């Protein structure tokens, strides 16, 4: 019900903008922009054509709402709006953006346009922006806010509260960070603890020295794990000398989790890793899938080749062909399930070096249990359905599917663990590579067992 109401509101908003555009009601369009939340504006833009988007964007003021709006848009839409506008106007908008928001938006556009915009910013903003853009993509350094509220550890609680009330520039003050004489990060205090502390108490007496700090080169997935594990709202970023560079806040971490989950899901189904794949052209969409499907194609050719090798077995008992789809399908499903569980476990930290062997053998046991159960069921079906065939047909089919499911669980579990060991994204393991390997091994094993047990037919 809530979803339907929300979609109705967006539809009404879209239709209102279109009606005002047709009437050339510039003043009313600007008023509607000012009254609409940036996130709703970004969502409404999905349902407008490029001409309508350009017109509305030209009416937007240089303020915080426009910055948030650009950050909420799909990357491809933001890129088009930014590069189709003048460097002067974009620079005026970026003056209201935090350092990491500036870095994000300038990271979308081409280098030449980005440089022309950066040159129009103030000197200190240029320096901060260039520093953040120098960090690797998807790192803590590229996400961090540099405007952080800090105080010396010798400051008392009353002075800290007064200083906090006078603070306008700091971004998202969740915690108060304390520094020593050398500017090194020494502790952190929650705002709740600060306001209930006696006025004359020094910060060093109430601060927590257990700081979950990270380096600027730390991968954003690792940052997300820290925030999730310790339930904190911000993570400080420090350099090699323990000096505070900035903080990564929970709102950015939520975006990271969503983006990484989308990428993993796309890779797991063999559709590449482009989060905006639905916005790409048909050719670009097809091109991103070609390599993954090529692996399946190779696997299919190899499976057909293997079946051809055992054509003598099929000639003796054509009934065996009826069970090939079952063997391949069941094995592929088990392999995908095991891979998905391991990949998810690695992403959330529940699977690690210490318990990987235990998890691996657990999945193998699961494959064995499922294999025995469905092996018995399929074997009985084979005996009943093809009653004129020897009972060894049921045994061959049952053993084959049991073996196939054990192998599938093993491969599906071990491949993501190996990839993770070599710092390769394990999400690719649940794509066509694992299922193709399982199909080839499953078919090979099926005919080897059948040839051995049905040799006398």
C-alpha cells in the first residue's frame, strides 16, 4: 500500500512538471523544485526525457539541495547533466558540496572538464579535492569527509559543548574526536556522553581509546564491515602517523553496501558488474554478457563432445539420455546455492580463513545428504518408469545424481574460497564458470557410472 502511494506521488510530480513545462511556467517550476526533496527529484528524473531533464536542471539553484540531487541520480544521468552544462555553473554548485561529494561528481566527468571546474574553485577547496581524487576508487579516502570536528584532549566538557554549538562547517557530527599536542587521534566521545558529563571534566578522562580507525587506502567493503560489526555511525580515517584525515559516515556506507550487493548479484548471474546496466544500450548490454555466456557456450560444446565419446553407451541404452537434463540441472542448482552461501558469508565476514575448512566440509555434507535423498528418489523413478530395463539403471542414475550433487557442492564452495584467497572477487564464482564446470563433470561421471554398471546390456 505504501509503495503504491509513493509511486502515485512520483507520477503526480512528473505530470505536474510536464504540465508546467508545456505552459512555460518558469516561476512555478522553480517553486516546485524548491518544495521537492532532492531524492524525490532524482527519482522523478527517471521518468522524464532528456529535454525535460535539461530544462528543469537549468532552473535549479546553486545550493545544497542541488548537490544532493546530483548525488542521488543515476551516474549516467549525472554525467550527462554535468558535462552538458558550463564549468562556471557546476563550480558554483560544487561550492555547496562537501569534499567527498565534489570528488564523486568530478570523478564522473572526463578529466578535461573536471580540471576546468576545479580551477574555478577556491584554492583550499582545490587542494582538498585533488587530494581526495588521488585516492583509489572504492577506497575509504575517496569516501571520507575532511571537515571533521576535533578538539584537544585537555579541553573540558563545557568548553567542548560551547565549541560544538559554534561549529557550522563540520559535516555530520556524530562523534567528537580528540587530538594530542602533535595532532594525533587519541580518542572518541559520543555526543550523548559529552552532554551528560560534568562541565569541568576533561575530554581525555571520558574518551574511548578503542578507536576503529582505517587508512585512506582501505577498501570500501572493509569499511562497511567495520561499521556493521561495531554498529558505529562514522569511522575515522588516519594516516601513517595517526593524524586524522577525515571520517566515513554511515550514510555513505549504506550506499556502499547497496552498490557492492548489486555488483555481486550481477556478477553471480553472469551479467557483468555495471550497476546501471538497464540504462545502457542493447549492444552495450549484450557486450557485457558476451564473455560470461561464452564460458557457458564452451561448457556446452565440451558436454556435447563428452556425450559423443559415450555414444556407444547411449546406443545400447537410449533411456540414459532422458536423465541428462536432471543430472545437469540438479548439480547446477546445488553448485549455485553453495557458491551463493559462501560468497555471502565472505561478504559479511561470517566465512573467513579460520572457519573456511569447516564451512567447506559442511557444504559437502549437505551435498551428500541431498545427493542420497534425490539419488534414491530418481533411482526409484527410473526403475518404475522403465520397468523393462535392468534394476542397475536405477542404481546408475541414483549414484550419478548423488555424485553430481556432492561434486557440485564441493566446487561451488571451494572456488569462491580460492578466489578470495588470491584477492579475486569471489562473486564471479557463482556465474557460468562454476555451473559449466559442474555440467561437464556431472555428464562425464554419469556416463562413466552408466558404462560400468550397464556394460552387460
